[in-house]
C-alpha cells in the first residue's frame, strides 16, 4: 500500500501551478472589471485543483496499465512503481473528478449558467482521455493543444465568468499566455521522456517533432507570454509587471537550449513552475488594476 507521501508525490505537486495560475489570472480580470466574488474564486480554485490532481492520477493509472511508465525517468508514478494498485489509483482519480463536478455544480447553480455543465463535462472527458481509453489523444500529439484550451482558455475565462457573469475580451486575451505557460510544463515533461515514450509507442508531440524542435517549442512557450502581456499594455498598463518575472525564464531556457536530456530536465520542470507562478501572480495584479 502506498504511503501518504507517495500519494502526494503521485499527485505531482509541481504541476499544480497549472491549476492555480489560471484562477489567479481569471480573478485578476474579475477584480479589474469590478466583479470580484471571493467565495466563487475559492470554489473555482478548488475545482481546478481537483481536476489537476485527478488528471495526474488518471494519467498514472492509464500509463501504468499500459506499461509506458515502466522505464520512467521523471517523478515517481504509483502504478508504474507498484506502490499502489491500478484500482486504487483509478479510484483516487474518480474521487477527484467527482469533487470537481460537485463544486462546479455549485457554481453552475449560483450563476444559473447551465451551459457550464457541458464545459465541465468536456474538462473531465479531456482529463480522462488524455491517456485513457482505447485511443488516447495524448498519444497522438494533441496533449499541448488540450492543455492550452483546458488549462488556459477555459479556466481563465471560466473563473472570470463565474464572478462577473459575463464573458470578456480581456479574459480571453489573458488566457493565451496562461495556456502557453501551462503548455511549457507539458513540453518539457515530454522532452524529458521523449526516448522512453517513443520506445513505448507513446507518440507525444515531442516524439513527433523530435528533441530539437521540441526545445524550440519550449522556448516559444516561455517567451510569447511576455509578448502577449506587452500587447495588452495599451488597455492594461500594469500588465507590464510580468517583466519582473522574466529573469526566472532564463535558467530553464538555457538548460533546455544546452541540450539537457532525461533526469537533467527534472529541475527545469520545477523552474518552469516557479516562473509560471510568478508570472501568474504579477499578471493577475496587473489586470486587477486595469481601471
């Protein structure tokens, strides 16, 4: 039986910025538009965290039963390491998805926006079928696109909407850099595993592009968010605060461009998470004082 520490490691805490940052930025938009509702923001955060942890456990389960994690060089996987049974990890994933669904339903009821039910269902389906099912889209190079949508556009705009009860262009444009930074986490993760994934038949975008092009993609996912924020300066001058986070992008970009491979990229994942959090906080503050 897995220990509590192993379950925490299996939840992959270093990926949690993917859940926290979109909610911060969406809330920043809501504050800037005069629609901040603190308890709705907290519920949105709990939904995002539940989905992120759920997808991590779901990926652990699906990759584990397929055997694609048997030679993994990254953080420990519960099924692949035999620390927990596939059934235990599956149950953990389903519990997380259920928590997200219940909390999301509360937001649906208070906003009376019943179409959010469909969005929520799509989020859970995307989380499961990334590596689950007979034809997981994560094995077909579509993981980054899904991350951009479901850890960028959807949570930023969704968080802003459940507070302001309106969709806005600032929320949409703010979601673009958030989605790209979330993608950078997946890109470096898949770059680290490009060799073992290819041998296991897992055709991630990194496997399809090759290591060198994947490194270029990672750099783009780090740099473009700053360009987008600068593009928003005419309507949100304080968005320029994100430049304070720019120095944090230098070490991971340098490591990736220096052709680091395998375990050497584990630290890049942590550095990317720190950049993501710093950027998200500064961006949220900048958007909160739009007006």
